[in-house]
C-alpha cells in the first residue's frame, strides 16, 4: 500500500520503492508505540485529575462556583466601567478581583484547593520529565566558521567507506500525526524538497477549553526529511554526518485565560532525527535543538524563540546507529526535522506557531 507521506525519485526501481514502503510502515508502527508509551503515563495522570475533579466538584459545587464567578465578574466590570474614558490602568482591578474570587472559592468549596494542588503537581512533573519521549541519542549542535568548512569537507573522503550524497535526494518524508485531536484549528503547510535539499516546517495551531475543570489535551508530531540509499561495504555500525544550515527558526506559544481558576501547560519542541529503514533496526535517533516548556496558573503568558539556532554558519550533525549490519546490506536512511506540540488546558486558550527552514546540503554515510 502506497504511503501518501513518501515521495520517490524517478530513478528508484519499483522493487526498491516497495521495500522502502514496507520498512516505512514498520517505522510508523515503532513511532506509534513510542507515542502510546509516553502518553499512557499522562493519560493515567489526566484520568486521576478528572476523577479528583468529579469527586471534589459536583453539580451543587459547580452551581456555587458559577454564582461566585458571576458575582466577582460583575463587581470587577462595574469598577472598571467607572474608569471608562479616563487615563487609568485597570489591570490592577482585574488582578485584585481575581485574587478575591480565588479566596472566596477556596473558602466556599474546600475541594477546589486539593484539585488545584494536584493539577499543578501534574504540570510540574510534566515540565521536569518532558511530555515527549526522551531521545535515545542526544547531541549538541555547534556552528562552524566558514574558513573551517572547506577543511572539513576535504577530510570526509579519507574514509574509503564514506559515501557523500547531495541533492537531489532519493526520497522524502512529509507527515503529521495528530495524537490528541482536540485542536480547534491546525494548519500544516510543510515541505521537503528533494531537488534542492530545502525543508520547511510551517505549523500553526489553536486549542481552546472553555469549560470548568475538564482538562483537555491536544498533541501533534510532525516529520519532514530526506532519505538516501547506502550499501554496507563492510560489517559494522553506521555513522551519518549531515551538513545543514538553518535559514530561519521560530517557535511561539501563547496561553490566554478564559475565566475562573484556569490552568494551562504547553510544550513545543524542535529536533533533528535519523531513522534507518531496516526491519532489525527501526530505532529513532533524535537531537534536541529548541524547546519551550511553560505553564500558567491563569495568567496570560507568551514565549517566543526566534533564531535561537544560529543561521549564519552551516553545521555538521552526527548520528550513529545502535545496531550493526552485515556487509552488502542495503539501507535507507531518513534525515529530517521534527516538530511536536503538547498542551493541556483547563478553561484557557493556547496558540502555537512554528516556522523552521533548513538547507540539507550534504549527507555523508560511512561504516564504522
């Protein structure tokens, strides 16, 4: 069955395309298993959080909560209206009434305090542990000066097993997995152009939870990259050096309040990845480049990272396989950029933007 997420060079033979498709499906199953493993922990936490929510806040408590909310909202708006047209900052009024509302709620509905405490504990654990599976390979990205670039390119051919591949690449991957589909809108306009070596990740999302104490999650993972063919000249592991340059990189997360005792958590990550499409070595290798990890207890919050990754110089990135392959084995190696977003909201709104563009100038594969 043909995957819509793969595109092949016309030069590839049909039997090779069929082999790549088969192994790519195994890769997708491995990714899904990793996603489910990571999400199962969070799902249990969310179920427990909603259990505490239901036990602490029944219909009578919700009615009381709504009355208290309306009471404090009217008082706040009435005070702000008296200053309408005057050159006065009304933000202090909003903060003061929000604090009074919180105090009134916790006094009138004791279970609220327990729920808020448990919710913040969950977000704190997510922030410390990370909501995305920890990479099985980590690395550091370093820019190199242009006068060293020529020297490094000259050294790569000292190894007789090294094969240097430049665009056009043999095939591309361009895929998004929506894991928790609670998004109000999700726009995915990404590109992997094998002829030029250009990768663009352009993703925007919006997620809103406008109910009290419901804790809705939304998550996606997106991959865009290039695949190359390599035949093992000797038995051994695989080392892959990638020469790439970031043209532009931006990550943005914005969480805004709807009303009430709101809470929000969001994690936006950018990584480079390598996958070897071989049935005995379907293992993801990832290098974290940029991450925004934030939570808020009801206050509006926006974090923006622009060009946190150097755009002036090209960079060499190295990946190593964990398994070995016998001489003569044909491998297909995927190199690309991964974006992932995870958020959990209670009565808040979350917007995200990610725009990454790369030139993958060269992929050098060798047996070690």
